[in-house]
């Protein structure tokens, strides 16, 4: 690094063929890369900015090297988590590439730059802006590569994830359907990626209230998973849980309970009886029993939730207070006043200590 710095100072001081001489650009690039390799991204960005000035002076503003250097600057700011400056550099590079594309082919560079901008917006937390750029990149990449190219998977996955999070379920569904087509074309119909994508499509359909179609996708996902990894794998339990929840939402409590019971059996087999990963599932089963009027069975499952939570020293969470509140309501219906008061009092104490009164659908009925 010291030798590069000395050479750069000599060349600059002597003004050998002007500051835009290729030697200066080469030295600046090497110095920037050394800082980059050391994760010194601010220093690297500063040197790339000097390289940008040198390149503009030598090549003009509209030149591929200018756009590439702007992308390098953006990359350094991205690595340094300065996403605003990263976006600024990427956007300037995008303008150059788009201007150049009128006389030359730069579609691939435009796609990369759009994706970099989208990544930056995503890390910044601006998911709507990220989704817009991902969609623009995918529209162009689909033209360049075709709709079923494997390289579309990364962008489509980002589009599907962000649009799902933003509640844009039609966009998410289309992205997952495109992903499914690609995975089937590349891997065949029996592959774990196919199973995972079918499950994701089911989740989107569930959010849209299309319960029958969602269950169909979940069941196909389950079938493919079993062919890929066999029965009794924990991944199977995840899909069974989704099937159960969809049946419950659709009003078919018997089918829901059957799937929940099978899910619980598999989860206990994989995790043991005391794992905290079981508590939401056990709570759901207890809640279905409560809705069906089977109060003793409901109490049994809610008590099991409390046992596991307390085993892990979780005595004072909102979740524990919600379970206690549910149990208090059941004891109220059973006219068991002492147990009712004990549960409600403990729930009230926890809620007041936490400053939260999130009752998960139940109210104190006394």
C-alpha cells in the first residue's frame, strides 16, 4: 500500500500526461481493492471516488468504466451499511448504463444495478421501493434470459417474499407460480424446491381466503416432501400444521384437530415433550377444544403450555398471561371460582407488570 501511495503521489505531482493517465487509474483501483480486502469500506469508497473523477476526465461521463466505478462505490457504501449513499451511487450508474444501452447492449449491467438498488432499499427497510426495483429488474431479465431460466430464481424469490410481506398477494402468487414452473423445468416434479414452493403458494392462497386451493397446494407439497425425504421428517410437520390451520380457518374443526394431533406427535418425536417449539401448537389444540366446548381437554392442553413455559423460566410473558386468561374463562364456565380467581389474578398481575393488555381474543369476564 505504501508503494502504491508513493507512486500515486509521484505521478500526480509530476502531472505525467495529466491526472487522467491510465497509471493513476490503475494505482487508485489497486489501492481501493486493498482497502476493500481489509473491509475498510469508507477508505475504499474514497479511492473509488477519485478513480471516478479520473475516469470521467479521461473517458467522458457516458462510459462503461464510469458506470462500473459508480457500482463499485455503491458496493462499498452498501458493505458499510450506508444505504442512502449506496443507492445514490447505484442510481447514477443506472442512468449511465441506460444512456449507453441506446447504442450498445448493457441489459445485464442494468439488471445487476437495479438488483443492487433493490437490495439497498430492502436493507434500509423500504420494502415498497425494493419491490419496485426487483420487478423492474425481473421484467428486463425475463426478456434477456427467458421466463424459465434458473437465474430468475433469486429475483423472483425476493419479489415473492416482499410482496407477501406487503400484502400484495396477487404479485406474490404470480412470482411463486413462476418459481414453481422454473423448479419443475430444472429439477422435475419431485424435488424439495418444488415442495417448498407449493407450500408458499398455499400460504398466499390462505391469506387470500382461498382455503380449498390452499389445502390442495399444501397436500401436494406434503406428497412431494414425503417422496423426497420420507415420512416422519420434521418438515412434514410444518406442512401438516398449515393444513390444520387452513381447515380451522375454513370451519372444519374435526379435520383441523386430526392434522394438529399428527403434527404434535411428529414434533414431540423430533423435539421431545419439553421443547418450547411445541407451545403454540399445543395452545392451538387447546383453543379448538375450548371452541368445541370440551373444557376439560382444553384445560389439559393449556396447562401443558404453562408447564413447558415455566420449565424454561418463562413466568411473566404476555403469552403466559394470555394462557392464564383463557384458563380463567374456562374455570368461569365450569363455575370453579377459586381456580378462576387464581388464573385471572395472575394474568392481571403479569399484564400490569408488563404494561400490556393484549388478550388474544379473550376478555376478563368478571
